[in-house]
C-alpha cells in the first residue's frame, strides 16, 4: 500500500530552527509537495521537489532524497505565525496526490 | 480578491437530505478539484475536472456528483447524506491541468450530518 509518514506534533521556540520529516512509500514518484495549513483554514502551497537536493525559499527550505523516500521541511527564524500543520504530499505514478496526515507545529515564545 | 471561494462555509443538515456545495475560482485555471478532509486530517481527492471533463474519479459513492457549469465553477452535489459524510470539503484549482501544477485551495466547507 501507499504510505506517507510524518510526526504528529512538534514543538519549537520562537526564533529557532525546526525540521519536519516526511518518509514515503508510494507506487512511483512524480514529486513531493509541502503545504501549510492553519487551524480551520485551507492548505497553502509551500514547496515542490522532484529532484534530489535542497530547495530554499526564504525562511523555508525543502529537501528530497528519492533513493531514501525521504523529505524534510526546514523552517528558520521561527515566528509565532508559523504555528500550523504542515502537510507532506507525494504524487504517485498515476499522478495522484497521496497526502500525509500532517505535522502540527507548536511555536512557544 | 478571493482566488478560490466556496459556499457555504458551514453546513449542518439531517441524514438523508440532499445538499450542494459551490466552488468558484477567478484564477483562470483549467482544472478544479474536490477533496475531503476527515477527522484525522487526511486529505483525499474525490474528483477533478479539466475543461469540463472528469479526469479523476476516486472510488467515492455515487451519491456524490460533481457539476461544472463552466471552467470557473465546480459544484459538489451530495444525495442521501450519511453520518460518515461529515468532514471538511475543500475545493482547489490548478493551471492547465498539469499534474505537477500547484493547487490553490478554497477555505473549506465544514459539513455536519446529524
């Protein structure tokens, strides 16, 4: 079966750095997405990786290793507004998005 | 201006009723989607439409039917609502229907079936 694993919850301090991991087992791979979702709101696109390596976009970076079936989202200089759920999603060989359950990130002052 | 909008935001109804959720996007995108997010926060795709053609149809009950009057709208009609239909339903859109295009989500509709 197809599976996306993320930690359920993480806690970090304002101003710090946090890394949210995602491992996946899917039938084929056509890219990995990270989305941010604040409570009660819709998901918002953060990043898309299809090649191995690190993609940096401001305070957020996303890394992919296809051979390991692994990705992480790195958030730097954490702000209180970064408190949200972070969803990892993989596009399989049928070009369907398989979603993880999300990681709830709690930022403390 | 809201890019992807849904109405209503909240919907409470009785089992057995028929209801519709409306979705509109003003991004000029070619493809629109409906997702269901359950209590465990899993997002599951239900349907997508590209230029009025259904291109993905997951194994959802046929009580659910998408209706697209034009490229900017994709409505979700649900017949004979059941308790298990309670969830948050998200509409999304992407440009040109390429599978790797970023999807932009609406605010969601929280459906509660009593």
